[in-house]
């Protein structure tokens, strides 16, 4: 009885896996930035059974790949680690290898809005830098950027 059960199960699995559904190209939408074919043109092309060729004279497809420009982010970004409001200085934390120079002015942002300015001093250790508060109000967790 077990042999019969396993034989039926193997047959069902083999017949179920052997048939795969072919995807219908009309079910998929066009990629962003590529011109979409009109519905009438696509149905006419299907009924005529002729391949549709894209020519280089079409400016949207020929120059689309050359319009993409990627530039790396080069601004200096850090976080306010500690604030001493009585002494009007802050301790800033930066990523390793990306430290500001001495006497450099940095802007302080909170929730995307500029709230102050700091001036970097000569005191630094590893990725920690001390800066004087020049203007505004600075709290722990604020973001410090060059622009």
C-alpha cells in the first residue's frame, strides 16, 4: 500500500512541476523612463507577427542612457555628542577618516533646519572634535555639516 501511495504522489509531483505557465508580455508595465507603446500599436504588431524594431533615430531611447549623471557626496557630516552651554562649546563625533580642519566653520542642523554655527578648535582625538559655538542654539543629537 505504501508503494502505491508513493507512486501516486511521485506521479502527481512530476506532472504538476513539468508544466510551467509562460508569462504574458502584455501583463507587465513599461519600465520608468521608457516610452510606452500605445495599445493599438501593440495589438497590431501581435496580429501582424512582425518584430518591432527600435531605431536609433528615436531621441527618447537613443539618449536615455547618456542622461544619467552620478556624483558622490563629498560634504562633511557629523553629530553633536555633548554640549556645554556654560562654556559655549560642543563635542562633535565624525566618521573615521572624515575630520574637519582646524578653524573650519560648520553649520548645525536640527530636523533639516539650520539652528546654529560652530567653529572647530585644535582639540581632537580619533573621531572626536571639540568646537566653539559661534551662533545659535545647539543640542545633543544635532547634525553638523559643511553646507
